[in-house]
C-alpha cells in the first residue's frame, strides 16, 4: 500500500512554512492546591492568535503544523521548565498512522529530556472526525506509549458519547459553553452533573475549562469538580508560565 501524503511528509522531514511559538495556561487541582498540568497553546512568533495561524492551514501543511506544534510545545516546556504535566493538543485528521506519526514526538521528548508519563495528548471534540475507529486507534496507541489522553471541548462537537463508548480517556474537559453562567442555569447544572456521574463510573477525571467567575467555580466545586482552567485562575502566558490567582 503506498504511503499517505502525511507519511511522506514525515519520512521526508517536511518543515512548516511559517513560524510558531507557544503560550501556556495552567490546569489546577483546587483540592490539593497544586498545578495539575499546563496546556500548550499555539501562538505566532510575536504572540499572534491561534486563529490567525489556523486560518493558514491547508491540506498540504496540516500535518507539518501538527508535528511542529508538538515539538515546539516540548521545546518550550523544557526551557521554562513546565512543572507537573504538559498537555499538547493534536489534530486527529493530521494523524495518518499513529505509530509512525508519534515518532517525532518521542524523539523530541528524548531530546529535551521530558518524561513521557508527564505528557497529555488532548484532542478537541470540535474538529470533525469522520472515522471514530481511527481516532480511538490513535488514542490507544498514545496510551500504549505511556501518554495520558484527554478529550477537549466535551459536549460541543462531533465525537461525544460515541467516542467514549469505544475509548475511555484519562480526562475530559467540559466545553466552556456548559460552564458559562452555570451558577444561574439549572439546565447546565443537570447536564454537567450527569456528565460527572458518568465519568466517575468510567474512572475519568473532569476538567472545567473556561471558568471566568467565582460563582461558576464555587458551583462546580460544590458539584464535585476538582480540576479547573480559566481566566479566573490565570490567563495564558506567552512563552512563560503565568502567575496563578488562587481562590481563597
């Protein structure tokens, strides 16, 4: 069977044709009062938004972009250095063969002396995935390598319960649309409570992302959420680890 375009790019070492850098935002465990992980967020070399970079993606550079983001995240995580875990986003539609597409990540982790068990691979549910079996296979291959796995934007997109039926990640991140104003919205409270109950039974930890108000945080904590990410605690720091605003 001939190589896919992505495998050809990997073999030939094709580079991304524009520069990128990274920002970092903490995910905190409020029960232990510790940083659980930092999520690496792609930015331009002068701090340009992720959206401005994603707008430049095409079928021909998507694979190189995904690979470059992984390597740049590890480079900056080692340089800062990032404590605890590092959460790296990946694009499932840019992964052709999980076992070969992960090679550059493994090499970068070794080069920067970043332990594999401290890496979380995070897939967004908002990217349309046409083949759930393919995505499940990617996540299984990453877990086999010792990486933790997470589903981002849970409740917002394409995979949802179909993916959870086939693969149970270590973490899910509740989409911020479910979080916004949850202290005043009984429907959102019911949906999140049901998700938390399901995840407890599946042994999946839940992260509430996009938390912006103390009322949202207090409501979610009362519901049993332990892991939080959002502007209330810290905005992303460009090429740095931002200072945390711990709630009283």
